[in-house]
RNA sequence: GUGCCUAUAGCUCAAUCGGUUAGAGCGCUUGUCUGUGGAACAAGAGGUUACGGGUUCAAGUCCCGUUAGGCACCCCA
């Protein structure tokens, strides 16, 4: 018989139990941080009308999975969680309380070329605040970001903060015409990657004259601590449209960060930070790690125009996106999160004479909240069953020997050390709880 | 989507200039060993050399295409 090919699509992956245990642990950490900040969960369909996803512009359509469904509708798999949020708020305006704080942990799809930390199906972890113009909202997002970095223990993660309007004002000051502002953002954002000369070349290629390009570069590469950068921007932009407002907002934001207890050494103002997404309108922020080279691991930004596309009137919004897959790459590289070796706490061995009593003990342990795998290997000896449990990396085996049961006990074997003790059946649950504490899952 | 690199057993890798039946370690199965696993020893299974085509007396090795992975673009998490 011809065998069906077993294969998966490029950029799509299976997850083994050991993968999923770690992935679930990481989403548990993020969920708990989101909820600690008062964000509430929502979900939306994976499939949306294509025009909802692409909006009027339709420019990301190339990277989107889209097709015609059986009813002839043009549909697409969601490309991010932000556009669905905008549609969600517009449709449920009467059911949500503004400012609306929601988090959303769910897969999205992009038809990109896969690389390390880049997949075609991947999890996004977003938290957004809709309906607040206050810099408190932006500060809240950065606080989530800082907590997430801290909780995972990411080494040397740096949070850079800038403001889209500040960058636009600097470009205006340098003499760049407004229609080239987008090109300036894209070019400047690559500064640490391609260097000043590379950015200059890219600016000129985009149609910016050489003098303006040099002035832009000089302005965004000013050095100094956050306060002095803001002071000098304030001075330079005093008469530039949008400049004073941007500086005022960034000052408010950084003050709130301080009030929220976000450690000052975890973030810095970076006038060259732009971020690619074109719908950002206010403060933007990005976290990067140097190693492994997976690029940006999280970003935040204010996007006051997006939701209005669905509502017909403007609603301000700001949000954060944690780069789940890339953070996971860093976690694996540095072994940052210790996860239980198996889901089960203990493995109940099958012995032909004591199966009934063993099953009753298993039921009792499960009712007490312990995770117990009962052996289904009834044709092999004790040795083979211990080996099976150990290969599953279950930490303990319970051996319900007839002699022990007569004494009201079982043997409890630590499969790592080989140590074995006789434990009373009445005290077994407490004993197991004590022994497995510390590697229990979050929440 | 574009360009470059890579693909040999479950894993990590070897195979001279294109030359006989593609090897090794680890892992796996079985036995020594039917209430006590991991060690040791012995035996064994496992390969259309990613897939498809071509050149050649002869292809894992050279050429073309496809698929998948990596890197750089693009874009982004």
C-alpha cells in the first residue's frame, strides 16, 4: 500500500510534550503578569474578512494567508492581534468599558521566509489599552514589558524608548519633506544594524538630499542620558511643529515609569528608535537582546488612528507585544526557565495481585490534586515499568506490594536517586506534595 | 517574495580523485534479568544518502528542479 507522506508546511511546527510544557510555562508567566496589571483576556476568530485585515491600504496582503472560502468570501488568517482588536472594539463598543484593557495570547500567521525565531505560525502575546490618551497607559505597557523581562530573567535586555512625533519633528528640523518621513523612519531604525553610512545611503536613495540626511543623522545620534537628550530635543524643537508636544509626552512617560517603580537602568531614550509599523503615532518602545541574535523580543507603541478606521471616530490606543517565540529562543539558549521533567508527579506500578488496591490509591491521590499516572503495562515486570517511568522522566514511582499493603503502606521510589522509602497510604499525598514542591507549574 | 549556504540511520557525524556490499559513536530492541530501572556484556533491528530527474562504464560525491532548514535582504515578534 502506498504510504501517505507525513510532512508539515514550511515555517509550521509540531510540539513535543517537552516543548509544550515549556511553552505553557512561558504563557503562564505572561498571563500572570498581564492579569497582575489588570488586563483581561479576550479571543477573536483566526479567520477574518480579508478587507478587515488589510484595511483600506491593503499593503500587507502579500505576507498574509488569504483565500476564497466555499461561499466565495475573500478571507484571511489574522496577521497580528492588533487589527482584530480594533475590529473587536468597534463591534462591541457597548459591551466594553473604556479605557479597555485586554490581553490576547493566540497564534497568528505570516507567509514570510522562516528563520531562527521567525515562523509562519507563531504565538503573539499582546496587551493593549484602548480609550486612553494618558501617558499613564503607555507607562503601564512598559511596566508589563519590564516585568516580563525580569520574570523570565532575560540577560542584558535593553528597553529603548522614543516618540514617533519626536522623530518626525527631528526630520522636519533637518529639512526633510513630510512625504519622506516614512522612509526616514525605516532608514533610521536600521542604525545599529547598517551603521551611519548605511543609513545615509538609504536616506539618499529614498530621495532625501544629502545635507538633510546628514542633519537627520546628527540629530538622532546625539548622545547623553535620557534627561539630557530630552532637554536638548526640547531646545532644538521649540519652534518645530509637534516637537514640544512629543517632548512633553516623553517627559510625562518617563516620570510615570519612575513612579511605577520601573528601574531606570532597564530603559533609555533612544532618538534613533523608529519601529517599522506605520500606524504608530506616539511613544514607541522596543526591547532587544544581544545574544542569541533574534532581533527585537518585544515592542510597544501608541496607535491613536487605527481603531478609528472601524469606528468612524478617533479612539486613542497603546499596546505591547511580547515576542513569545523569540523570548523562547533566548530561554532555551540560556536555560532560563526550569520546567518539571514530566507532567505527572508519580507513576503507580502495575502488580497483578494488587491492581484493585493500587487503583483506589491512585483515585485518592488524584482527588487530592496530585498528578498520578497509573501503569497500563500489565505484561512486563517491575524493572521494565520502572524503566518506562524513568524514560518518561516521572520523578517518583509508587510500588503497591502485597506486603506493604498489608502494613497499610506502599513503597515510594525516587527514580532519579534510586532511594526508596516505605510510606503510609494515609500520608502518601502529603509526602508526594512535599517532595515535588518547587517544580510544580505556575498557577 | 529575492540572493547565498546546507541536507547521509532516531541524534551527532564519517565515507580519499566520481570506483566493490554507505560506516562509527550514542540511542533503540532482545537476552543474561518474571518484586526493583539506569551499568556491563552479547546479539539484533534500523538507509530508495530529503525527493524527482540528468551526466557517466560507475553518483552520497558532478549538474538541474522540488521540498525543508540556516544566513542576509524585505518585513517584523
